[in-house]
């Protein structure tokens, strides 16, 4: 079986205070360690925390850009459910297709 190797550093990532140097984003393992550093400017600690939270939330998802489409479809399903227009088979089929688009196995 030929599995595709992911091009990014595997999750989880962490934020690490680097003192006067700025904020580091790191992966605590023996192979990776340091990923990137943000300089100390207003908002960079919050930016680093948001980057890390987003990356970690996408663990196991190969195509994170498809998440917006998933959210849109889930909202539509909720709206249909509120109006009692749901076909369970179609809901499951559509959600399965969306998960597949995201690369979720």
C-alpha cells in the first residue's frame, strides 16, 4: 500500500514563550522541535496561540480548506431538520461525502 506522506509537521503543536526573542511554535518530539518563531509585537502571542489551536483542531484532516464547506452543509442540514424536511439516508450520504472531501478516514 502506497500511503501519501503529509508535507506538514504532525500535530500537536504548542506555543512556547521565548523570552525577549518572541513566541515559538514548537512540536515537542526528538525529530521536530522548533517550527517557527513570531517576533514580539502587539498581538503575536494571541496569533501564535490561534495558529496552534487551528493546526491542532485539524489533526487527521488532510484538506482543511474544505472545512468551510462542511460547516455550510451542516448548517443546511440543521435548517432542514428544523423544518422537518430531512431524508436520513441523504443526510448520511452527504456527510460521508464531506468527510471524504476533508480526507478524514
